[in-house]
């Protein structure tokens, strides 16, 4: 039997070992490569998922905000107020859950900070949307409007502030920024010829549970017979639960339930150079009646500059003739979209006190 030389066997064994080593090495490289490809694919998939989530959030969540910084000089009550202040620092978020269902949140960081609005709503038809939560009551033309669009630095007329509980000028009602908790039905009728609102509200104001077992009914109806004219009225009917005593209405004690009814009627006129808003308001708290009216004009004299004028009358108690008239004149400069600088002078003429002067300036920045 012929035997292979030793050096031939040794050489071939070395070759076999090298081949085996290379095979193992190729397997390791293939495994690492495959693992890297899998990791890269997974990372790419996760990145796409994150992008999808980010795009979804971008499409469905809208963030907005604004701040209003002011200066006030006031010589009322023989004293003088001379101060800078942060009036509002607002953040707003709207979430679009579906094409018909949405939610809304508004928070004010200024002063002590508080939730202003938190609600969800569903649009069944153009004629019917239902909202539930905390929001502005639909009483008067002014109250539902945003401070970002109102002409006056003080926002509303005296009557609106008092009768909606906007600024606490009515101690029985308190200070609630014109907001309440409840449910609202609203929509447009006959191709937007009419717009209606009908709400069932606690009547106790912002961030508060009801103080009694009765609800307020609040409603409005606005008609637009022409492109430049809108006319309509609002009402609020219910029982209030007094949160403090009032010299205007001394028969009502803290915690007492009392009839609290209001109504208003007015018109909105929009021409190319001039916008006018006017309204008459009437209120009845217990046995005390109050009424007022205002006329506010905004003239667009230049593309970014408006002149403002307002006549504002309010009688808190018609029997006592506790009335005051405010005359307002000013201007505002829209230096950037939704951003403006305002300057206004107010002459206040109350019947039961001395006349006083108010000078206000305000800068508004919105995004």
C-alpha cells in the first residue's frame, strides 16, 4: 500500500484548518452584518414611527399663545396709580381628535395663574355643535370676544364687566373672567343667516361647582341680513348664589340665592374703513335693576393704524342713580400680524363721585 508523504498530509491539514477558520470567520461576518442590517432596519422603522407620531401631533394639536403687558396711570379717589403690569400671559391648545371631535384648553400664567377654559365639543352638523366643560358664557356681544381682538385695553364696557362677572365689579357674582361651567349647543342656520347659542350653566363662575341646585339658561341669536350689518340679542336667566355682600344690593347676604336675570340687544356694523359695535344691556338682581349701553368705533385710518373711540354708560342701581359714563379715545398700531401697541385715554364721570382720568398703554404679542 502506497503511503502519502508526511509533508503532504501536514500541508493539507493546514489548508483544511485555514478553510475551516475562514468559513467560521465568514459566518461571524455574515451574522454581524445581518445583525447590523436588522438593527438599522429597526432603527429606520422606529424613526419613521416617531416621524409619523410627530406629524400626527403636528396635524392634530395646535398651540397658540399671547401676552399683554401694560402701563396704567390712574388719578381716581384722590390717589394716583402709576404702574407697569403683566395683564395676561395665555397659552392655548386645541386637539383635533377626529374631523368632528375636538378638545380645547386655555391657561393664564399671569397673576396667580388659573385655568380659563377646558372643554370638548362635537360637531354633528353645521347647524349643531355640542360643547361641554368650562368656557365663556354667550351673554352680550363683547363677552365671547377675545382680549386679542377687543378695541379697549379694559376689554369690555362697564355693563358687560358687571353683568357677566368679568372683573368682580359685582361683588355678589365675583370675578370669573366671564366664564362658567356647563353645556352649550350652537350652530349656523339658513346658510349662516342666523347664528344661535343655547347654554345650560352652573351660574357660579370659573372653576367652581354650583352653589345651588338650579341652573342658568344663557342664549344668543345673531342675524346677518347684509354683509355689513349684524343684529341680535342675548339673555341669561337663573338664580345666583351670592359669594360676597354688595352695597348696591344690601338685602342679599353671602350664600343667599337670588334671581339673576339679564338681556341685551345690539348691532355690529362693518364697513371698509370703520367698525362699530353698540349694545344695550339690562340686569335684575333680586329687586335691584341695572342697565347700560355702549358705542365703540374703530376707524382704520392707515393699513396698520386704527383710531378708537367709545361712549360707555352704566347705571348699577336705577333707584339710587349710581351711574357712570366713560369717554374713551385712543389709537392702536398693528406692528406685526396679531401684535399691536395701544394707547388710550379714559375720562370717567360718575354721578356719585368726582370725575377721574385714566391713561393706559399696552403691548400685545401673539403667536
